[in-house]
C-alpha cells in the first residue's frame, strides 16, 4: 500500500465507522480505535519501511484522533487475545505511548515503554512554550497528550506512575532544592492530573524522602479535587510534622502524634454544621496541637497561606477571627497581611476594618492597603498617618526600653512606606494639584520631624506634585516653589539631576506661557484687556479643563486706596478744581472705565442706585 492510499484509508475511517454503527456512539469509538490500532500493528510489522520512516502526517492524523477517543473494552476471547499478544501488546496505553513518542520524541534517550521519563521530558518541553497562545499550531505537543495517557491507564499503574513522576520532577537538574523552575513544573503537573479521572492521595513524597517537600500551595489544583476533610487529613499527614519540627517539636511530635490525631477526630465528630467547612478542619488541627502542648506557630501561618490560596482572602480572615477566639498565639502575621492586601484591591474600607481588628499586623506589612485607600480617596490624610503608629515588634521592643530611642523613630519598612505613600499622593488624579502637593509636603514634614533621610522616590513624588502635574495641567509654577524643589532635589539626587530639572522646567514654563498667549490672542482679549498671564487665561476659562471664573467680561481695575479713605484723610493730590473734579470724579465714570457706575463723590444716588464711598 502506498502512502497516498494509506492516507485515503485514514481519512475514510471516521466516516465509515459512523455510517456502519449509526447512532451507537460507543461502538463508533471502539471501531475507530480498533481500526487505528490495527493500522499501527501493520506499520510496525512492515519489513520494507521502518516505523521511523513513515510519513509524519499519517502519524499526526492518528495521534489527533486518539486524543479524543476512549479506550475500548478489553478482549475476552482467549484465542483472539493470544494471537494479538503474539504479534504485539494488548495495552491501549502502550499503544498511545508508541504513537505519541513517534510524533513527539523525548529530548534524550529513554526506554520505549517508560511512561515516567516521557512524562518528565514532555512537561519540560511544555514549560518552555505557551500551550494556550494564539501562535500554537494544532500539531504541537499539548497537555492533552499527558491526560490521554493517564486516563488510559488502570488505577494501580496510574497511581504508581503519578507518584514516580512527581518524585522525578523534584530531582530535575543538578540542584535538589525546589527553585522556581521546579515550582512551575510541579504546578503544571498537578494542573494536568487534576483534569484526569484518577484521584489518589498517596502520590506525594513520603516522609523518608531526602529531597525537600512539595509546597502544598503548588499542589492546590490537585488538592481541590478532594473534600476539605480529606485535604486537611492529607495536610496533617504530609506537611504538619515538618511545620512542628521547624518550631523545635520533633521529639514531642513523635511521642504525641497519636494523641493529636485522636483529639482532632473528636473535634471533627463534635463539629457543628453551622461552622464554615473550609476552615474548621484546619482550626481543629491547630487546636489539637495546642491541647497536646506542641508548637503551632508555623502550622497556623502555613494553614492561613493554604486557605488563602484555595478559598480566597475572606475565608482566610475568618480563620484569623476563629484563631483569636481560640486564644491562639500568632507570631507570623504575614499571611494575614497578605489577605488584607488582597481584600484592599476590591474593597479598601473593608480591608481597613480587618486591619484595625488585627493588632498583630502593622501597616508596613501590607503597603497596598494605604495605596488602595489613597487611590479610592477613602480615608483622610491624618487618619492614614495615624495607622503608622502601630509599629512592628522591633520598634515595640525599643519602646519598652526606657533608655532607647524616642517614639518618633521609624523603621526601614515604615520609611519606605512613607515614601510610597508620598508617591501615591503625587499621582492621585482625583484631587487638584495643590491638594496633591499639600499631601506630599505633609509627608516631607513627617519625615523631617523624625530625622529620616529622604530617598529618590520621595524626590520623584515632590517633582511630580509640585512641577510636572501643574505644568501638564497648564498651571503656573511659581519661582519660589521651583527654588524649594530644586534645593530638595539637589540634596537628594545631586547637582546634575537638579540642573537638568531646572533647564527642563524653564523650557516647559515657556511653552505654557506661549500656549496661554496663543489662546488669549485667539479669543480676541488682547485688544480689549491687554497682555495676559497664565493665571488670567485660566480664569477666563480658555483651557479645555477650566471654567470661567470671572463675574464680568472686562478687566478688573484695582482702585487706589485714597478713593476709599474718609474725606479728612484724603491725600492732597486728589484735591483738584471743580471742573477737573467733574471730569475725574470716580463716581461719574462708567463701570467699563473702572468707575462706580454713576455714584457721586458725595455719596449720593445716581439713577436710583445708592452706593457709598466710605
């Protein structure tokens, strides 16, 4: 049979099977799978052309069909089974592996029927490419290949291969520690096996393994396929002993682990149905450690991290509230701070409420909370800085010492947080530029009073709030403010940066002046009101983002103080003749010329209006 004839046979198999079996989908699947299997046996038994020399298009057509086909039922006829076994194997999983390995060979030599080595090689190849990108072609290697092979295996072999593959992924390369690459490979592997029909709890590394344990957060896609009670029991068996050992309780755990498990089971039997099911098993496990006198500080932090990754920040905060009610000591508040930060991204005020109810969490552990409050303009500045009074344990220990530093000292994290807050205030677009500069200047006073050195990030915040933001908004930047900013930049970043900033601002201010004059001239105000400034153009509402602030469409005339002084205090230069007085009398000038609209110098009325000059 020639290659074109074989291609024609391959293309006609799906239609022929569907026509023969009609509405029986299972029979169509079995006949189509058997046809491909028979063709593969014939290709392997060909003595003229080895299987490696066959057209890849034929093998690709077969592989793409096998990805969607299910395994047929086993052959029960002993005679037929013996004939097939004499020429080839009867395992559909091996048949799939042979087809797939011809189309996607391993990166190095492996045994033909070694599932684990092929899985590891394919996972490494898939880690280097984007399996869901738009540039991916249908004929490339995909995670469906691994899922097809795993679903084709029976339960016993699948559990063994999944456990061996997990162990092999931990030891990829020369380094036995779990780095970022190992984390990616394991995460991809657990996502893949979570989409198969197999569910085994014993695929994780046993306690006697010399390599480091798998982080349970990496295995979350696979763990979420089980019930929460099963997840907690697996967590207690595989990871809890390690957490107790980190706190120095190895010997105590060996002596009391049975008591911990009994106490846990008793609490699970007495658990109420009204309690949240996502956190109650883990809380019972921590309480069992406390009841038996074992250290639990690391365990409770790891439990919060796992629950936060599986169920979200709100459920993690519920565990925190339950732990406080159980009088559990929390030495590592970082997982709770991470939950507060995650809540702040969507609901800043709710996150602020959780922060105030968590006294062990300080603000520098969750810097996204003040940023979210500033972005949403949810909290006044004074209240925000009042949150900084809750300091970390290092500052608190200094405060306990009477001979230590003053209460105004800021830690390195607090100093960096104030710089970040200042930069957030500088970019707060919901407020006017003068308000933004006022907030940044408050941050400057806050750090100056505490003797904290200013960082380049704070310099950027000041330049943004005082110079670039007003100039972008076509607002005038006074020379006094510019000098202060330049002196500050000079002290922080040096003379070169200050000189470049000076030249840039002068050039930019000139462009703002020219733009204001152009708009003023186009409006025809130069002929009636004379030359303009940036402030007058903004007051006239000639920029796109401004509204007119003038109450009258003419230039305001500033009157000399002598015209408003009492008679006995008027200067001599105003005492002129009667004829000249009639010409220059302020009350006889019209409003357009700067007068009082007909009011006489005697304070009388003109045209029915009474206005006093005194």
